[in-house]
């Protein structure tokens, strides 16, 4: 019945927490003991946790289950504990294999929020909407700074980075004021109209759309995008689904969504035909190596070779290294959020300077809205906490009694990968 809450240490900008003081107070009333690792940078102060009934303590070894948000440095893992956090291991991410190896060596149990799903595979606990909110705000900020760098005065210079706002409400209020300026003709010629494309339609995309919808965009279909003839002095919004991103390699086959996810090798990417029309592209799709890329180096090389340089910003919210966006070469911090890829030289530079599209490449975007995102996450998580903490982890995985959504998320148990995640062994061996 003892719960540990760790201090996040992946980045100084990582100010979120999985369990907020309000939820701690509820847990204490239920009879749980909560130990919180002190933190000088967490958005909720240590005193708030103490007031909620938690004990502040650097040593979490007393806790049976330890909750975090992001990956834990391998040297900070304790033996025979149950850890709950976003492990970023299910794709065999090489940078996290040493951590996973250590978890197995210590005979820990690992529960990954990303895999807490219902019986249809839909995620039940996520920060996705807040990644979308922050990504859209940062994309507008980058657009303003990029145009300014090119000598173009523009209304988006007013938009700050998401983490510089006191709240999401303040950010929305400031961005909504740009709508009237757009409709009064204050867009520069280079982005008039302002055309924004969204790859994907899930929680991340919906969060990003909510921000851009403050600009009162005209929504069109991908087919209408290809026809051109857009109204000026407006923002234009386009949402792309899978059938717009890929097509069957065989001309005798029609696109079928379930077939694509079952047999992605039978499909090829076709998204490049939309790129000449977009000023901002928001990438909010789930991607693995088996799927075609959304945007390749060759796609933008062709654009720049033909002097078609409308694509100013790619907000790669998914932020898979060399993934759906082939030239997302690294992940940045909120204060260094972007790179520019120069396709004609096949080089990239951190910042916004260069002859190529600017890529937003922050992989902890919800941390830029730490209070609101933590409150939302904790509110959803709290119903799962009692079952997670009360379970007997000394038994075998087969005997482990957890609700199905949680049990589906058990990556490792007592030093072994669980049956659904045995495939990760090949990545561990290669790391």
C-alpha cells in the first residue's frame, strides 16, 4: 500500500508529474501511504504534496510501486520494484535498451502507460492532446520567427513558445486575437492564405487542431487542396487520413485500412503530392519502420530543386528519429526546439536558419504545459492506481491478478519479458 512518486530528471524542462497533489489526497484517504521525491523544478511544489498528506523523501525504496512520467536512468532503478512510466521500449528504441536490460536484471516489473488499452487497442491514459496543444503553439512561434529571420514582418511574431505562457488559457487567448488580423489582410504575401495540414486525426491531431481552429480556418478536403483556388486573408485547414498518405503498390488493389495495417509492405507513400501547397505540416501519426515514411529527404529535395519553398514548418509532434519525417535527426529541448534541413546539401542545422523546412523536434511537448497536462493525466490515472498497487507481484505473470487493460501493459515481470513483448528480445541482443 506504499506508493512512490519520482522526480522527473530527463530534462530540466520536464516539470510534469504522474500523480498530482489532489490525487495524492484521495489516495491517502483510501489508506495508501505516498512518498514523493522532492523536486525544485516540478510544477507542483513540495509543500503542495505535504499538505495533501504525502511524505517527502529522496529514498523511494520503501515504496512497492513507483510512478513516473518519462524514462528512468538505469542507475536509479531499484531491485524488485514495480515501475509505471512511459518506457519508450515497445519499438525496440535502442537508446532505452540499456534501461530495459537493467529492469530485467533487477527482476522489476514494468508497466507502460502507452499500452494501457481497452479490448480494441485504444489507449486509455495519455498526454496526447497536450502534445498537440504545445506543438501547435510552438509551430506558430517558429513560423513567426522564421519569417522574421527572412526579413518578413508578420503577426506570428507575437506568439510565444508554449512553455513561456502562464497557462493554456493565456496562450489560446493570445492566438485567438490573430484571427481578426488575418481576416483584415495582415498575412504576409508568402503565406496568404496560411495553409495548415494535419497528418492524422487522433488525440494529438485534435489537440493541435483545437489551437489552429482559433484562427477560424476554412476546412477543405485533400482533393480540394490539389485543385488550388483558395480564399485569401484566411487560414486553410486540411486533415489527412491514411488513404491520403499511402496507396497500394499494385494497381489492381484498392486501399483498405485494415489491410494497410496488417500488410504495410504492400503500400507506398504518396503524401509528397500535397507538400507544395502546405505552409505548415503537423505530423501526428503513429509510425514504425514497417510503414512508409510520410515525408522523405527526396520529397523536399524535389520541392527545393523546383524552387517550391512554401513548406515553412513541419511540426513533428510524433518526433520519431528518422521516422515518418525522415530528416527529424534528433530531439530537442523546449528552448532549442527546431532544426532546419537543407535538402539540396543534405545537411541540417539546429535553429531556424537555413534554406529548407524548419522541423519542430521536441519529444516532451506536454511538459511545456506542465500543470494542465499533469492534472488531466492524474485525473485519468487515479482510477487505475489502487489495482496497480494492491496486486501481488510475487506470483508468476499468469497468476498476476490485474484488470485486463493494465495487464496488457506489463512489459516485463520478475526479470522476464511478458509473452506479448518477447519480440523485444531481438532489440536487446543487438543493443
